[in-house]
């Protein structure tokens, strides 16, 4: 009895569903302790994630005229 599959089939794999555009790329930046503290504090107080803040900043810079 041991080692036999119950029901004759294997259960489907478990876990999170596959995404069409997974976020599996990373960007590393170097900052000072003060810069890191400022970023982390603002992120916590504003409720935005660091990625959200970067995206907002990029859109704001794109919108500026040179």
C-alpha cells in the first residue's frame, strides 16, 4: 500500500499562477544612509512602494519640457 498513488493520478502543481509579464528583473542602486532613510521614510508615510515612487518620478520627468 505504501508508495502507491491514490486515485491513479497526480495532483496539479500548486503555487501562484503564471503571469503574462512577471517581475523577475532587478535593479540595484547605491545610496547613502541618509538617502536610504529619506526614501524609506517617505515610502512609509506616503503609502507608496519604492517602485511606485520611481514610476511616478519617471512620469513627472517625462512630462517636463526641456
